[in-house]
C-alpha cells in the first residue's frame, strides 16, 4: 500500500465516506484495468457512497417503524391466496403506471 493510498483511505475515514472506503479496492482495480476513466472512477465511488447511505437510511426507517415482521413481495405466497392476481400485482409493483402518469385504485376486502 502506497503512502498516497494510505492517505486516501484516511481521508475517506475522516470524511466518514465508508461506502467509498468499502469499494475502493474494487474500483481501483477497475481503474487500473482501464474499465474506468478518471471521471467514471469518481462517479462510481460517489454512487457507492450514495447507495450505502440510502441502505442505512432505509434500515433506520424500518427499525423506527417497529414492524412486527418484515415481508416482501418476493416472499409472498400467492398460492395461499389464489384469488389474488399475482401477475397483475407484480406488474403494479414494477411501477410502470407511476412513470407513465397513471393512477391506481385498489379496493376489496383485506386478507389477514
């Protein structure tokens, strides 16, 4: 590890940029192999930091919500509720309706 590399790692620690620090070795390898130019290298490192912060913020919000249990659409057993249109629900979850400016109204009885 060079003096410059050590200084960069210390700077990232001081600035609390752990997302960049965690992926620095992989991004440096990409830059050395020619996969990333200077600006691309910096942009990808910034995206790594943004992704880490978004993940931490999401996890913090989940903890604050104090849900009894966590569930995802991928885990949902559509076989247990055959009346639910699985394909339509997955299509709604893809959010194409939102990007095209459409509205969605969901109605019906709740399943507990």
